[in-house]
C-alpha cells in the first residue's frame, strides 16, 4: 500500500489533467469533489488509523460502524460501488445526526425542536442530487478514488515484482 502522502501528492498532481477535459461549469464542483475524495472520503477510510480517518478529527467516531463492516481493500476499493457507499454513508450519518439533534433539542426546548423539525432534509437532498453540480461533485470523488485505487494496484504489482 502506498503511503498516504504519496496518495495525496499523486491525486493532487492528477487533478489538472481531469479539469483540463471538463466543461467550464464542471470545474468548481468537480474540483471540490475531487479534493473531498482525496482527503476525506478516500478508500482508505476502511482503516481506523489511516490519515483520511484521522482527518475527520472529532467526527471520527462517525466512521466506527464503517470500520466494523469493512475490510481493507474490500468493497471500499471498488470504483463506483465504494465511492457511492461512502457518499451514502455520509448522507445517512448526517440525516441520523439531524434527527438525533431534533430529539435532544426537543427535550430541552420544545419550541426550538419544533422549529428544527420544520426543515425537511429529504427535500433538500432531492434538490441537491438532481443538480448537475452534484453529478460533477460525485464524479470528482469517483476520479479521486480511481487514481487512489490505480496507485494501490501499481504499488502492489511493483512489490510483487521486486
């Protein structure tokens, strides 16, 4: 397995190549997705001690169930499937935390809890996921994953040869 710094450096070096072939309107959402994919949603999130896991800092605990059900270089290292699983995991974690927050706040202040419950996260998610920017963002995360996985594969091949 290549070192995390190596992954970060090679991913960032490959970014301009992707951006060069994109339409102008895709540049920002793709780049944001690519950077998020490189630093926060890396396939190496399946390792509790990995640099991407540590980058979540105080929110690192959100990934504990993911670590329990993932083995390294398992499904998380499958392009498209692993990418979509991690994105869905974050979406479900945010929704779970939102509803937990409503529950806790409602116990403390019913009015504030009612105010928080007035926002429908599913409507917002639907709008976001129907946008072209979301497609470019997910494409950026996916491309960052592909570069990561190709580097892992080349590194493993090199180690077998030598």
